[in-house]
C-alpha cells in the first residue's frame, strides 16, 4: 500500500510540473485545419477570403461602396504572394499590429450585429499560416484620410505569447486617400474550378451586387466583376439578445456584468423587444421574491432559474426586421438570372426568426431548366468560368447548391452543412424532381441558400458550414418547401404544355387525310382540298396560342 501511495504521489507531482497554459496562437498553429488552412489549395483561398471579407465589412461599416483588388503572384516552389487592397476607411496606426499580429482580436465578436467577420481570428490566422510556411511577416499599408500619410507596418505573431512582433513601422507614400492593403507570402496552390479564388469572388459578386471586385491571377490574367447596383444594402442595426433562446448561463453572466441597478432596467436595457411593461410582467411571472427593484447582481442562482423560465415564456414580438439584412427576393432573382440562365426562377425570403436569442433570416433562390446557349452567356471574357464548367446540372446529376452566410459564399464542407441536410430532407419527388431520400435531388436545378444573422452558427472556426440548430433547420425547410411548391407548379405547367404539343403534332399528322376525305366526298378540286388542310392547320395552331 505504502509503495503504491508513494508511486502515485510522484506521478501526480510529475504531472503537475507538466501543466502549462496554452496560448491560443500555439493551439491554432497546431490545429490550422480548424481555421481552413489544411491544404495549400484551401489555404490560398482562405487567406484571400479572410482579407476580402474584412475589406467588405470595413467599407460597409464606413458607408463606402466597396472596391477590392486581389493580386496573386507566383513566387515559385509552391509559394505565392497574396495582396488584397481596398478603398475602405483604413486602420488607425495603433491598431494595425494587434489586428494582424494577435489571434482573437477584433471589433465584431462582442457586437450583436450582422457582419462577415465575427470571431476576431480570420486575418491574423492567415498571417500566422503565412509566417509558418514562409517565415515572412505580413506587410500592411493603411491610410485613414488625405491629411495623414499612409502607414506601413510589417508584423508577425509571437505564437508562444499570442502577441504582435513588429518588424518595421513607418510612413510611406500611397496613391490611395484611404484604404488598406494587406500582403503576405504563403505556401499555396492556385487552380480553377470548384474551390477556386475566381469562383469565390464571382459568387461574392452575385450575393453583393453593390461591390466591385478585381482579380489578377498568378499568370497575369485580369478578371473584374463590376457592381450592378450603386446602392449599398441598408446597414444592419446592432441589437441586444432576443429573450427567446437566451440560455440560463448567458442570463447569469449578463446579470453579473450589467450596469443596470434594478431588475426592471436590466430587462429593458439588456434584452431586445422588452419595455418597462413587459419587464414587469416577466418579473411578476418569475415570482420568488423578485421585484422590479431587485439588484441584478445579487440575484441568487436558483432565482435566476425562475427568471429565465419567465423570460422564455414571455409573449415577445419577433426581433426587429432591420437587425438582419437579407439579399432580398429581388436581389436573389437578379443574381440568379444574371449568372444561371434558366427557364424558371423564383425566390423566397423568410421573416426573421430566432435561435438561442440570435435573430436570423433564411432565404432561398431557385433556378430550373436549361436554355440554349447557356455556356456562352456564362463565359467570362473567354476565360474558363468555374460556374460554366459545371453548367446547369443534367437531368440525372445532383442539383447545384450555392451556400451563403452573411453574403459570404461557403465553398467547403458542403456535406456537413445544415443547408445541405435541409435540401436532402425535402420531398423533392412531390415537386417533380428525381430524388432518393438521404441524397441530393437530381435534375437541372440550381439552389441559392442564404442565412443572414447577427451571429451565424458555424460548425467550426473556418466558417464553412452551418450547425443544425432546430430553429434554423425549420426555417430552411419552410423556405425550401415554398420554392419547391412553386417549382412543382411550373413543372406541371411545362408538362401540360408538352402534352398538348404532342397531341397537336398527332392531330396535325391526320389533317391532310381529313382534308382529302372531305374533298373526295364533296368532289372538290385538289387546290381547294389543300386550302382546307392549310386552314385546319392554322386553326389547330391558333388554339395553341390561345392557351
Ligand atoms: N481591411 C480592413 N479595414 C479596416 N479594418 C479592418 C480590416 N481588416 C480587419 N479590420 C479590423 O480588424 C479586426 C480583426 O479582423 P479579423 O479578420 O481577424 O476578425 P473579424 O473579421 O472581426 O472576425 P473573423 O475572425 O470572423 O474574420 C476586424 O474586426 C476589423 O475591425
Ligand atoms: Mg475577418
């Protein structure tokens, strides 16, 4: 017994000596696949995506129409120089090093507002990947207005401490009055097709018609997507958590952190859609000695449970519609018509719903049926167009699903995404498509699914797939079924037209015989019989037109 006990003590103390704090940067340097940097191909796309998403967010925050330049240079040996430049508001000097040299540093994590970025990880992670694969720091040029000179900073991350390591810092001359340019060298692989930078930019243009994007490919080819509207989408309003779906732990944390002195003020100030009257109703419902004047910070945990139940049960209106900005039915139709020639196009934008206190909107666009010359319409200045390579899927091919979250196209992890699952769960046979349960439906169909939210529930830090919250799945299903029903109406109409067309062709075959028979009975000359045949054909034809 004594031996065993000693042995154990030694082991525990040895273990204790090995315990260490792990810096978030060390963690992600080891787990870079979590951030979307697992293969050179994906890493190049992710780096571009993080920088472009930031540029678009920054421009929109500042009320500017975004224009973004992406330049990719081939450095040989599988290394690339990625440069992304924007006409945004720029970054003040004191923030540059932290934004690019520290993981989990950003302006969006704590704000409940719809934006592309939300974690404070994206661009610093890209910089860290660049640094791990080439040993070179990130170079940033940024200018905030014409009165200040542009600042130039080169910075890398001290991964052991998650702190910026500044290599150089100074002013430089720059033609741009305001904006930001980010440059990094990294191990990558450039390619065309399904997961390409070009496709990501193209899909970004579809979901953001107010944006102009330029791409200079490694071989020097220039591609541009000009904005089709000059109006910016309305700015999403920052909001407070919606009462429905706030979890108990979150409520307890909020009670501790609040500046409100009284419970009534807390409910009114910290939750969305709750006024003084509704706050009083909630407090009365919670009971257990809680009053409008209770101090939020002193509410015991067991009482918080009752308060939580009363909040969840309260009759509260849906979240305000202006905190989430969808693309909108007109925008979806325009994007689809522009990019995917089809015989039938429709779109549905659902009303805002809530998961875990976070408002969100689901919308779905649908394009069905091929039209002649689709490939021509889709080509990009003679350059292979990633969308056209696929074309509209054939009758026996899986439908094409284009996924978006807060206007950002999602290119990876399609099979792990709630959007894909929702598409597979719809009874597409009912709507006239070939479909086996548990797989994608088949046919000439392109679906564009968008989730806009103040906090998008991504399955991982790489932000490529949506988690299956029941509320989100329900909304997806409702929107998909709605476009499905409309598709069924169209398919039925097409089938009816096709059936009538077939019948008419059949009748037309007999018309000369009928005219001949009538002519023979009445003993008409051949010319009169021919004329009758012509009149009958016209009659059948005009019947079709009246349809
Ligand atoms: N081009 C830019 N112009 C102005 N500000 C920028 C630019 N790029 C980044 N920022 C600022 O730097 C912050 C950190 O960017 P980062 O990409 O690391 O995180 P994020 O965008 O907040 O979230 P996510 O990790 O989801 O991308 C942003 O929140 C933004 O405030
Ligand atoms: Mg970002």
